[in-house]
C-alpha cells in the first residue's frame, strides 16, 4: 500500500477524485497543483493510514516513516528547505482533512519545526525577528494544545497579562522582545503542566502532530459532529503536511477566506474577509474583526477599513482570476483559503462551499442560466433537508422593531427566545421546553451542543466566516454575529445594549437576514414558495416519478400543504378530529356506553361533525386523492381523566361518576400500542367504522356536488394482520357505501385498502391484496413492530446504541432499509403479484426523509406522504431519487 501522496509545483500524485483516500483538503490541494495554481508543496498521508492506525492500537504502518522521509525530500527538492536546517529552514503545517469537510472540528498545527534554535534561523532568513517570535509563540500554543493537551486558555491568560502590563490592545503591538518574553513564560508553563520541557526536535514534533491529527478523529467534538451529520466513523481522516507560507510577515502579508459567491444570499460576487499581518485561523477564530476583500463588499457593509482590492491590488487581481478559474473548474461555488506572503499569493484550500438554502437555490438557478450546469444538476445541487430553513418564519416587515443592536447577517431566518449565555444553559432550558437564544462573545467547537439546542445564535465578535456563522448556516439556524456594540458579561450574566441591560431569561429576537437584534418577541410571517424556490421545485416536479401527498387532518394543514404543492392527502388521522370541545364529550359517551344502542346514539351526534370535517378537506383537495384512516388509537386515550371531566360525561350520560370510573378502569391496558386498537376496534364495535364510512361517503357526495370535481375517497383500515380482519371491515364499508349511493342516487368511486404496519401483514401481503385495493406503509408502527420497540420508550437506549455504534441512525427518523425496508419491499412485491397496479404509498415520518424517499423510489411506490412543511423537501428528494 502507498500511504503518502505528494503535491507541489504544478504536479501531484493525487487529484480531486481521490477524496476518499486523501480527504477533501488533500484531494483538492493536489487538484489545484495540477491546475498550476500557487500552492505550497507538501504531501498527504492517506485516510487508509488513519484506519490502519485505529485497527492496530494506534500504531503506524511500518513503511510510513520511510515514505514520509521521501516526501520531505520532495519538498526539499522544490523549496531547497529542510526541517531543522540551520540556513534554509523548512516549517510545515500539519492539517487534518476528512472526506467531508468538518469545519473547526479537527485540529491543525502551524509553524511546525520551530524551536529555540530554528527561531533564530527564521529571524535571520526573514530579516524580521518580531515575525519569527510571533510564529514561535503561535506554534508553542497550538502544538501544546493540540498535541500535548494543554488548555489553550492558560496561554491566553499569560498573553493578556503581558499585554495589560505593557498597555497593549492588539497582538500586533508586541515587539520581538515582548514575544520572546511571552515564549519564555509559555515554555515554563508547559513544563510546569507536563513535567517535561517543550519538545525541541522537529521530527518528534512532526510525528507528535501526525498522531494528534489521527487522534483528533476520535475527539469528542469530531464524534459529535459526525453523529449530527451522519458521517461514518470508518472514513478516517487524512493528514496534510505542507510547507508554511506566512501571512504574518508584516504589512505586505495577509491571510483570508473567501467564497466565489455570497454564501448567505447566493449573489454572484466574490465574497470574503481577510486580516493583514495575521496567520491561519485568526480570521475564523474572530480574534480581530476582519476586513472585506472587495471594494463593493466594503461599501455595502459601510466599513471604513480598507479592502484587499485597495491595499494589495496585485495580489487581489490574481486572487480574482484564480477564484473564477476554480469555480469554473469545479462548476460550483468554492470556499477558498489563501495567504499573501510579502505580496505573493498562495492558495491553501478550495472546496465546494457551504451555503444557506436560499443561496443554494439562487446559485443553482443562476448557474443553470449561465450554462455552467444543467437543470437536472441544479435540482441535484440542493440538499432537500436544507429547504427546512426557508420554511422557517421571517419577521413581519410591518411589525415595529425595537432594535438594540445590529451585527452581521450570518445565517438567515428569524428566531425569538430567552437569553442564555452558555451552551449548558441552552440545553437545560431546551429540555424544559423553552426556546432560547444562545448569546456568546464568540463560539467554539465546544458550543455545538448549545447551538443545537438554541433557536438562534448571537455573538458579539467575529465575522461572516467565524465559527458561529459557519456552524449556524450548516445547521440552518438563524445567527447574528459580530454585534460589536453589545457587551456580554458572563460573570454577572448580563447583556448590555445601548443603555439597557438584559439578563438570562429575557426575551430577544434576532434577524439573521439583516443582522438585527430586537427587544422582545416580534410578529413573524410564514414562508412562501416563490422565485428561485419555485423555479427549482418546478424543475424537480418535471423530473420526479412519485407523487407527493401530505399527512393532514385540519383544514389549515391541508391548505398549507396544498400551497407547498401536495398532490393529495396520504393520511388523514380521524382520531385527531375527536378531541375538540363537544366532540370529546360525545366521543367519551360513545366509548363508555355499555350497549350498542348507547354507542349508536353517541355516534349519531358525531356523524354530522365528522361529515363536515371531510367535506372541508375534500373541498380543499378539489378532486385530489384523500386517504382517510379509520379510528386507530386505543379508546382509553380519549377517556376522561380528572374528576371534573368524569362528572361532565356522567351528567351527559345520566349515569353515576363511579360507574364511569369502573368502566374507565376496565378499558385500561398494559401495552396499548399492542392492544385493542386499529381494525380490532372496528371488529369489536363495527358501528364506529360504519359511522365513519357514512361520514366519508356522504361528504364525498356533497363535496363532489359543490366543487364539480368527483371525490374518490380511499378508506384505510389500520393495523391489519389477517386478511379476514380486512374482509370483515370492508364488508361493513361496502354496505354503507351501497346505502349512501342508493340514498343519494349518485355513484361513488372509492377504494378500500389497508396500512401495512405489522410484519405479519407484510409477509401475508399477497393474500391481503386479494381484498385491499391499496397499501399504505405505516412505517412508524412497522418500525416499532419489526424491532419490537416502542417509540415512546426507545429514545433513551437508541441514543446509547448510537454512541456504542450498534446503530448508525434512529430508525424512526430514517427507514431501517435492511430490516423494515426489506419488509416494505417484500409486501410491495407480493401485493403487486396478486393485484398488478395496486396503489402503494408510505405515510410514516419516513415519507419526508430524503434517504427513505430514495428507497421508496427504488421499491417503486406510487407516492410518499409527509407533514405539510416537508412537502417541498419530499418533492425535491423524489426528483433526486428519480435521476
Ligand atoms: P481547517 O480545516 O480548520 O480550516 P486548515 O488545515 O485549513 O484547518 O488550517 C487552518 C488554518 O491554517 C487555515 O486558515 C489555513 O489556511 C492555514 N494554513 C494551513 N496550512 C498552512 C500553510 N502551510 N501555510 C500557511 N497557512 C496555513
Ligand atoms: Mg481546524
Ligand atoms: Mg481550512
């Protein structure tokens, strides 16, 4: 096996297609070299070496050290520089890089190779002692933190003290001698903490850093990130070792990050930030607030600090040219890292940039119009799950705004919540069911948990590419960053803004689309599909094969789903219709009646209410298919619980409260999920199913007359395991249908079918299909019954399962393809064998999950049905699955 791939000076052993082996960073560094771009030479140790490392008790493959030596010779051949050399000194960065980018999750060490001796070489070579010592102290800090495990705050404290003593504000004010003093204190501190001096041998440093990058694959931050983004542990990370270039060599040097288009809006204009006389992560870490790259962006932002375009016009011009080239080459928006060393531009990274959903849509539509990509590719470019962001509310433009500060519009959408100042508090409050805004000076990877728990994130420091901004955009959470006029005091737990003071628990609103921070809660507007969104949806609709329906029972949901493009209702859960006001009383009366007669008289009260529900739904759906599920949950869910409720029902029924209590107890079940529910109810109490069927058919006649569009209801019998169960219920339904047709003198086309939600039903689907005219896969229950777990109780141990690597994903979120999926596939095949053309759909939560939708396409289902807000996601995912 070859463990090391070199790159540099117009050539490389790897290329962009080698992401699995070289990681995204390594593969793209190689590709940029092949394109002849200025990239400091280096080499990549493969992800296979990382996997070998973990498979062998954190040891290295034997051949690795020789390959690394040769690769260092390769750098020496191109630069004339060597690690530890007394004249032509080589310093390197050691950078992690997995297949998928994991921003800020992994650790990087810069300036490796510096020690008490080589720092003098660097000073002499560069003619700049301040620069040399600045680089050395950065190295000690990073190496000690990443490789030796020393908390970086101990260094911050030393530096803050030294600056305070000298009356300095900025790091750049420190002279060579000041840095020398800081370095002395740093080294003493490391020795105090570890009992060993800071390592001086460059080889020891190098291998320490390689081991640390491999080890960082398993650090808590990385593990959390992988879990949140479904990145398999088995991918491993590559290590990139690359000759250093220096953005901290004085005022003709700089470092920056940029996007070839605006990652927030999608606007076609180079967008980025830089810092003069700075290195590496200074921009991202938000240590100083960075400057705009282009004049246009500077003017837009109203900044009085000069742009790169202005102060380094030549480096800027070559950067513009290179970014154009990279965007055309990769045919996608690129996220770039660069450094300018004494006026010379170096490229350090390119990758397809993360973007907001809004920007993704605009870029896809623009790039299709520019001819850069096809419409199909444009549809493929949008992450369906990300559309969720656009389906979030925005602040009503007519609402009064009490603006207390304005920061950067780091991630769009608006959010209201109570202030918390720590990630810990964010999680705790969220667990109590509160909505919170996480307010921090800046965020770090340790805050991922809190950011997840929060509705939105507000920081007082850092730019559009700060940690908070990048991570929030990735999560689709509103974020305002760098709101510099705010003062956060963690100790006293206060946020000061223009004279007013906010405390933990006070409500604020942030608008991530314009950077505003507002006092209190503000009215929000619901999202609409228009512009780029509508265009992409239209293209998606032209591509997809499956229909997309919605799960809805209220008129409001049904209307919303229609406006999002739903093509019918795949699941109308009738039980939800019985909880309102007088209905629940009639329902309880029905359940608690001892006799069929008693039940029928209560059902008579429910019939007109139920009928009017259906008329409204049918009208909204105007001829589109509507699947109505007969009553499903165990009856005890409707029972009165408090004494008051019991007395109310007792009065209506004219029986004693005690008698009712007895009946209530009699209905108690130990495992209601596996109890008296679904079609079992219809078999015990056929009059319930008959009432529902009558309501459906009468409503179909009425709505058909009103809209002029015939309604074809699909009556769905839940929890069938035996064909005879379905036969029994279907006979009642058919009898009611015949009666209603006779009474109304109209013919009603309807289908009777069942949910497939028991393994037995899946296995016997060929027999059940003799009666069933359609199947709808109820994958929530099918997952419960296939695994033998209850959704309500599984959360605790499923989390443990995930942590221990037993399952990758929550099977209630993404369909378990191997098990539950296999049952779906089997039932679909068996159903079709008996009844070719049997209508097949899915109505579990999975109907809105893109990975599950892909599976539904493969199995050849006719439609997926999901909650209204997920309809656009499903439309897009169905299109992507069809390609
Ligand atoms: P991340 O994946 O967190 O962005 P990187 O490996 O890209 O980590 O490096 C962190 C920072 O250090 C980036 O700003 C990068 O541009 C900079 N950097 C990495 N290698 C070099 C190098 N050889 N010379 C100068 N700067 C570097
Ligand atoms: Mg990093
Ligand atoms: Mg980077």
